[in-house]
C-alpha cells in the first residue's frame, strides 16, 4: 500500500513556488494535500526524483503536474511563463538578471514530454539542473 510521507510534503512545499506569506504557504499545503490524495506517492518515488530522475515514475510526474496546476504554473497543457517570471525574478540562483530569467524560462518551457505529466517533469528538471548547477559552482 502506498502511503504519503512527511518528507514528500516538505519536498513539494520547497519545489512549489511559494513566497514567505502565510496564505501562500497555506495554499501550497492545501495543494500538496489535494495532489497526494489524487496521486499517492511513496518515499521511494520522491527519493528517485532526486537521486535518479531518469527513473521517476509516471505517477510521481503526474503528482508534480497536479502541484504546478494547483499553484497556477501550468494551465490548459501549457506553462504560465508570466507567473513563473513574477515568482522567480528575485531568485539569483536561477538567473542573475530579468533578461537571463526570461531566457531560462523560454528554454525550459520549450521542452515537451510524452504527455502533460512528462512535460511538467522535464520543465521541472530543467529548472532544477540550472539552479543546482549554479549552486554547486558558486
């Protein structure tokens, strides 16, 4: 039986696009809860996403899609670039300037997967690769 784990909730709160305001955090927690009920994930699935992303389950990819849809970052099968820009314009790990951020968004949002779940996964990994690459090189 698959059971949701606390670390999965923490992980998703971190990757969901939240700021420091309480109501945004509460909305993210509500989104996590709703998506966990729809796409029950295991600890192993969330660990695989980080440790071996090429082996991420389709269920977990759909869970990610649910999260970004709930947060408004993916609508009608497409990423919402304006919201991503507004949310991340002060994230210096993602981009140093607004122009660079727009380039990153354009590059990542151009990725297309086998279905919407896979597309969200590819976009998410693109952003993660950019952020973690810069963090490890600073």
